[in-house]
C-alpha cells in the first residue's frame, strides 16, 4: 500500500516524541483521509509490531468463527496435538480474552534465563518452532481462570485457528488478511533469513542494538512486522469494516474493570466520554500502538524502533484527531 508522506504529521511526530525515538513512524486516519510519516526511515521500512500481532490474530479468529471453521467453545485439544495435557481443554474464547489460566511463558521455556539473555545481549527470546512450544505447553499447569495476559495463549490461539483452516499461521495471515487488503509489507518472519531488505532493527532503552524477534511459534502473539503504510491500511480497513473478523473489536467482557473491556485481543477503554479500541506492542527494540475511535471513524498508529513506550503519545494524538 503506497501513500505520500504527510509533512505536517511529520512535524507533529517530531515535536511529540522527541529525540528518544530517532527512528519512528506515524499514521492518522480521519474522514477517509490517511496521513503517514516516518523519521529516520522510509515509508516502506517494516517495524516489529510486537503484541499488536495479538489484535491481528483476534481478527483471524473472529473471521474463522464467521466461516464456521471454529467455535468459541472449540478447545485446543481439538485443534492441536495437546491431548492429555491441562491445556487441551482450554477454549478459544478463553484464549482470546486472556482468561485461559495459561502462563505468559511456559516454565519449561526457562523464561528467566531467556529474559536475562534479552536484557544483557539483546537476544530474541522467542525463536522457537511450533513443535517446541507445543512440547513445552504439554507440561504447563493452569491457574484460576481470570484476566491474565498470556503470550502463550495467543501463540496457541493463532496456531489453532490456522490448523482449523488447514494452513500454517503465516499462510493464514497472508491468505485471509494481507493479500485481500493489499498489505504487501505486513508479514510474519519465521527466521532472520525471512526478513525483508527494508526491515529495521530496533534498539533497547539504552540505545543498544536488539536482535530481530522472529519465530514460527511467536507469530500470532508478537511476530508480525509491517511498514507504517500497511499499518495505516489495516487501520482504515478496521474502521470501514473491510478487514476480516472486525467482530474481534467488540468488547465481550470486563478486563481490568468496567471501564476497560476486551474483545478478541482488542482492549476498549472508556475515557472522556469516548470509547477507544486499542492494542500496543513491545519487543526488545520496538514499541508500537494502534488506536481506533470507531464512533468518530478516526485512528492513529505509532511505530518506534526504540524500546521506549509510545502509548501516551498515541492516545493523545487520537484524542486530538477527534477534536
């Protein structure tokens, strides 16, 4: 998807995020018009979306329900080789709302050791294959089902939906979302060799280079990459209803309280008399945010190749866009 750079938006982005984000990009959607800008990168450069990937997986899940391929009550054991494990009985509905009781990372994956390598060396902690994560999942125990953010839950949700469709997750993303919407720079690399030539490498809070987060298993929860142009195209498609599975945006239960509700991965926040539907993302070297004011038909996307939060900037830009 191709757009011309918006110099006014570029100036606003430069003033708002400052020197802590030397490589960043922004998009706004309002009244049918899309504005995009980038600092220190081209509009074609792709960023790690981090957990915005969960929102995209939510769309694919809702689309699979509409197609009759899965039901909210479908269990992981029906779709993935997890028979006899505690995880086998977990429903897709519970996964999609972070209420499955699954941990964020399986204990067998040695999360503390992986985190240490990330903090000290900038290593990718999520490079496993699907088979490796399934093996680790067979050993997990479930906690009390309650709102508890789970990367593992969304990894399994995405791969379960893909299995129901007879595809890999990468193929599902391509066939059901990116190709129909013309999003040619949105993809899920399984290995570093799969990165596009225009892929950006991020930096941590101290400015150190971070290894790219690629991985077959990671993709549904945090492994999708995109240029700002294609992220803007997705935001527009979510607002006009042309994206698959937009029912994922609709909140179905409280998440952290009555003012914060969750749909299929997407959070809806009541603030200042408005409902903002959003998701953010963070990897070793990136921070991202996408927010929609569906009533006003406006949206903002922020992508930064530095691991410093952009959430408040995105929320402020969306608020200003609707004023």
